[in-house]
């Protein structure tokens, strides 16, 4: 669940976690989804509501050896993987003359990826063409052409990257975005003292990979230090996660000449020409300081150092498509970095790769097999209920002034929600997928996706739904708000337990999937989304008085969440997680209010000793039941815009009067929050 912004066009840090055939997901992990059996009624809900709601599940559940954590998202991820693998295997096994185009692509991708003997036999051969190009580049023009070659062939360059998206101030037109490259580690891991263990693991990993490529131990060790130093220098100069969350502060439209002046060491016209892009007059540069830091690296580092960085990018980005020893080295690094005891099965890894590459062909198979039209209609109907409730609350909101209220209602009225899958699927038919060319399949898909976007520079925006392979395809366990389109996509994959059960108790469904819907709707009005108007243009439509009232309330959330200690000495970052915490509060508030309107017409009796309100709040908490390894918790606290799930289970509830009434909390109880300290935003 996330908000899609322009800053998200460039990934700050990517770790490709590739593992082999050891380990599998155990079948005895207790299921999530509302169940009284997951509660611990020996716990007083007024003292520890999370343990009361989910204590039995927490007590009975251990984190599987091959997973970094366990909770609703992880459990659904494994359910989804099982569903997808059935479709993938069937596609691979079907006779060639009986397969439709989607089955051919999915099945042959799988067969190529699972042929590990061929991958081992090929060795480094798939990389040789690009490694030779790296050895041969010269000057700013050569570096520009090489950056383009790597972006088209690998999905990204470690230096400069181009992306296409709506102009944040003219959302109907596509513009060119320029940004720096991807790295393996998260930004904080390059500098913070508690990242030293990760940095040492990373150095060993890089060195081992270069040795396997043919470098001497001394060369490999020196190359590893060079890669880490350059990446750390670039990471230190770029926007932090909190800074990236402010779209207004990161809107920098430059002429191409101005952008070139920031980065004279890479010829932009050669770069764009290599991408097949006609150079536009202007480009958006969300992080000018990042480009300046890149220029410093290009200007001050030797050509040999730059080649080392580029070789590492080629090797590390495609390690999943290689055989041994590179694959095994990556597996070892990934396991040690995450503190895992075993690796996931290769089939599971391949299913994940398919979901990120052939996302619409595989989604078409999934929707046909697992997403009934009735579910789509039911969720669409609930969207209407939650949206209507939001409109009612906007009309009576006490802290909004009239001009801002009218503008908010206008924006909400124009906010579109799509459920399950797009009306028009992306056409992958031009991409050749071979049963014996894993590396080539991935390269051709990346090339197709890159060119498909880059050709749109300067063109009117074409709205495409469920098209983000990082989070909102139909087979992603997610829902997301896009501020530049003012719309929400609720994927087919998330509409199953623990988030939704067809025909289940309304109190449960409203406060699980209904709260997810409300969460996404309110993203359009949080500290990021409220900076965009109803047409998706970046503009301030709030009066100063409404802004001050809003920020006064969100400051309470920043303070509240910053007080939660996740590990000894590791405090939650209330500023980093503010937008998601605001949406969590808005989501459960809207869902509970909509439930009350439902109950007025359809009264529900007490079940399992709990009335409808109590079941609502228990269902919400159980949806977020969670256990994570220390390495996982630390990574999430430092890098995720969402609060840790175990905090999400109870923290927003403390602001709802109905929660305190339902469980009889009173002053002095740990779950008590005085009325004057409770925040009502939506």
C-alpha cells in the first residue's frame, strides 16, 4: 500500500534477493484472517490490545527459516505464489499447439529460468558483450552512450537514468525525468555505524563475484573497495527518504542545457540518442544535488574506477540469470544480510521474477483462474460505501474551512478507483520469449518496457491502470493511490484473506478490506497527496488556515509514532512514516463509520462474545499481526514509509472514541489516550 510519486520513478536502492532450492514455506504456519482462535482472551484489551487480538497467533507462529518475517502480507504472498506456480507449471507443460500467447511466454520464461544446467554451462558468456563495451568507452560521449545501453539492457544504469512520467504541474503531458543510478545497499547502510556489518558482507560479496569473473584476489579486493566508496559517496549526496516525500520541494524543471551543466561528464544528447529519445527542451530533475555528486565522481575518478563500477552493475543486476558460482555467491550474501536460515525454493524465485517481468501476461492467467467477477462487483460496491462516507465526513469536518472543503469534495468526486485488473491489458506479444535463454528473455523484456515508456517523452499522457511492476499489477499484494492521476488501483491479489473473505461478517470485511480502501482514498489528502489538485497537478489548493489545522493534527501522529521502540535503542521514525500513519488512521476511521451506517440497516448480533464494533477492531489488529527478524525490522524502520505492522495493529485505534467505548478503556490503562490527545483528521 503506497502512494506513487515522481520520486518513485528512480529507485534509490535495490537488492535482488536470489536464492536456490533449499528451504520451503512450511504448511503448519497458522492462518491469518479474522478468527477468535487467534485471540488471547487472558490478556486484558485495555492493557495490550495487540496481544489480546492476536496473542494466540503470535504464540503459535514462528518465522519460517527462509523468510525475513511473517504476517498477513507474507502469508498472502505465499498463497499467491502457490496459485501462480500452478498456472506457470501448467503453461510450461502444455503442448505448444494448445497454448495461448500468454501461456507460451509464461511457460517458456519458466523453462529457461529453471534450466540451471544450461545457466551453469553458459558461465559469464551472456555478459561479455556489455563487459567489452565497458572496457572500450571513452569520454563524455562514450559514457553517455554506454549509460543508455545499460539502461535499455539492464533496466537501469549505475550512473545516469532517464524516465518518463506526467509533468507534476501539467499532468496531461509526459516529460523526461533525469536521475542517478541504482545501488545494492540502502542509503543509511553506506554510512551509519550500525551498517558496518552489512558493508563488510557487501565487500566480501563484491570481491567474490569479481574473483569468479577472473580477477586476482588483490584486484577483486581493490575493486570491491572502489565500488563501495563510489556508491557511498553518491548515497551521501542524494535526497533522504523524508526529503523525497515532499513533491513540491523536488520539482526542478531545467532546460536541457542547464541539466547538462550539472553533469558535463556525461553527454546528455549522446545518452538520449542511445535511448532513442529526441532531446526535449526541458527535463525534470528531482535531485539536482545527486547529479552534482555524480559529476564529481565522473570528473575525479579514473576511467578504471568508473569501469569497475559499471562492471559491478552488469554483474550484480543480472546475477539471477547466471549460473554458478555467481548465483551461489549472491544467495550467500542475501541470506547473511537478512539473517535467514535457509533459502526459498528456486521455483518461488522464478515465480517472483515472472511477476515482475511478464506481469500482465501472468496476471491475465491469474485473473481468469482466481478472480471471480462477483468479487470485483462486491469490492466495487464497498468502494462506493467508503467513498460516500468520506464525502459525508468532509461536509461536516470541523477543522476544514469552506474553500478547502469545497476543493476537497471536488477532488474526492473526481477520484477514480479500479478494482482487480485493467480494462485494457498491456500487449507483450512483440517480446520474444525463448525456452533456452533466461538472460536474453529478461533483457528483451527490459528493453521493451524501457522503449515503450521513453517513446512517450513530450506526448500526451495515456492512462494505464495496474501497470507498475514494482507494486500495482493485478498479481501484486497491494493497493495504491497515484496523485498525478488522482486514482486508486486495488489489485486482484489483495482481495483474499486476510484482507477479504467473500460473504464474511460485515464487521470484519469493513474493517479489513474496507479500511484498506479508506486508507488509499485518504492518501489523496495526506501531507503528500494534498499537494496535488483533482487533475493531478502539483498546486496548493489549501488555505493557510486549513494547512495549519492539518499540520497541527499530523504533528501529533509524528510524536506518537516516534515514541515506539521497535528494537532496543531503535525508535520508530514518525516523520518518515507520517503519510502512511495518516492513511491508516483515515482508513479505519472511514471503515468503522461506514460500518455504522451498514449496521443501521442490517443489525449484526454478538458473535464469539464480541459485538460488531469489537469484532471490527479485533479484525483490524489481526490483519497486522506480525513477527520480524531483527535485520528485517531494522531495515524497515530505516527505509519503509509504513510503520511496523505490529504498531499499525493498535496505534491508530487509540484515536477512535468508538475503540475506547468498545473495550472500556479508562485513564491509567496503557491503551488509554485522553480525548484531548486524540486526533480526528478525516
